[in-house]
C-alpha cells in the first residue's frame, strides 16, 4: 500500500501545541516537500500544519475530568484512526499527552505506521508498565530531560536525549530592552479551567497579604488565552464579593503576554507545569503550587505513592534539589505562600541561590551545539524514512 509524503503531529495541550509548531517549522526547513498535518492549536496552525482536530480545550487532567470528556475523546480517536488508514502517513509524532496518544500509538502500530514519541510520559512517576507498551508501539523515543534515557534502560526502545525546546524558544523571544521591575510580581494560576478553580482564590489571598506587608508591590496575572482570562476575571469578581473586607489591589490582567512578564517581573507564584521550566530559563524565580480534585488526588496517591526524586515541580526534579519551593493540596496556605514569595524578592534570603540554580538547570537542558529543535526534526525524519 502506498505511503503518503505526510508526517502527522499529535498534541493535546498548550505546551504540546507550542512544541508541535516548532517541530513543524524545523521539519519543513529540512524537507520542504513534506506535508504536515495533525491535532493541535494556534501555534501549529501558524506553523503551517493542516489542523485535522483542534485541541485547544482538550488539556484536561485527572481521572474525573477525563471521564467528563470521554465521548469527545472517543470521537476524535476513531476519526484519526480512519484518516490514518486512508492516508497512511510516513510517520506520526506523538507530543506527550499519554492518555490519548498511547492508545492512538497502538492503533498506528497495528497499521504498520511508524510512531515517534516526543516528550516522554512521566513513566518514572507512575504507570511504569507503560514502558513496555511504548517500547512495543514506538520506533523512537525523543526525550527532553537528561535523566530520562536511564528510565528506559533494558526496554529495548531506541531513546535519544535531544534537549529541551524551551531553552531555544525562551532565548529567541528574549528582549534585552525589557528591564526587570523589582516591585512587580507575576501570578500564573494555570492554563486549565480546573487549575483556575482550585488555585486562583489562594493566589488572590496571597496577593492580599503581600500588599499589606509591601504596599509598593504591584501584581500581574497572565493567562495563556482569552477563555482562561475570562474565568480569571469572574474569579476575581467572586473573590471581592466573598471577601469584602480583604485588601485586594487592582491586578493587571493579560492574555498571551506571559513571555513579556517573565522578563519584566521580579518573581512569581505559579501553578505547577511546563511554565515553571519556562520561567526558570527566563530567570524568573517562583513559588509553585498545585491542587487536584480530591478524588483524583486520593487515587493518584494510591497509584503513585512517593513522588519521583521527592518533588512534583520539574525544575526541582531536573536538579534533584528544592529550587522552587512547592506546595500541594492542603499545604497551599496563603500566609506560607506570601512568606515564600518574600524570600524571592530582591534582597530576599533565597534570591541569589535560586538565580544560580535556574542557570544550572538551563545549562542541563541544552541540546548541544546543534540545538534541540534541529536534533529533534533530524531524528524524526530518520525514523520516518
């Protein structure tokens, strides 16, 4: 059966869409004749990818949340399998998103279509049984953290560390004209609806405490897109009604300007996720928090047990050190978060050490002289010959 000159990129979250767009651009540079299609969002579309499925609002997390969207995922799955049978692409690049992509990888393996997995599922944390499945269904695994190849030792899977794409992405968009404002703090409450639901209120309470302690401080909230910014606006209005006696300053609300504020602000308070690595590369020290649905959290504790290397924030996992102090579930106490932010302000007790650690992490993630995206695209084309 004839194989088309197409490569698909499948992503399901905002970070995956960002990386997918960069991969597409580099693939086209190395092979201009290539047609690239996939599942993704605005970044992949801007990179010239023909979007078969828009994944903008598919970034849900947790067992309960996935069940709420199960029929949507089933419909997308069967659509893509049908298209793969019809088109037979040269290969399919899975960008993280394991809940969906692992099932799709199995379907593609049955069809004899090569699968390249980019950004390993966190099998070192949970579902270690997926290592055998990945080894069976994937032709190549491209990892972005230097400790990951060891995770797959003995599996038989071809694994290559290509460097983290965010190093190049953040450095490309760095503007030397932007100066840090020592009195502006950045809030990043998340890119998912559930994250805003659970984290916005304690973040706002933290702002209220910090404003009382440091009247000179100003605060910015940055959202990845307008839909999330709308939720944040509603959440702030609800907070003011619920806590009429609390001093909550006016907050600058922005969408799509996170990169600017990472360079402009002095420190931040963020939901755990890819953005923490992004901030570290940009030189913005953070206090990190995360909260899940109670049922999801209890199930996760039963399945995962101990945290890998003792942390859930990737910056800390990479360096095996408590760089960005992190708080989970009921440990998210506004007074404590405020104390931690104070330590990161200019002249704070932790500021100098964290600045040095962020530089060390960035060096560890580089893809060598060739660069992460160039190495990634080259490996994909070799695997999809």
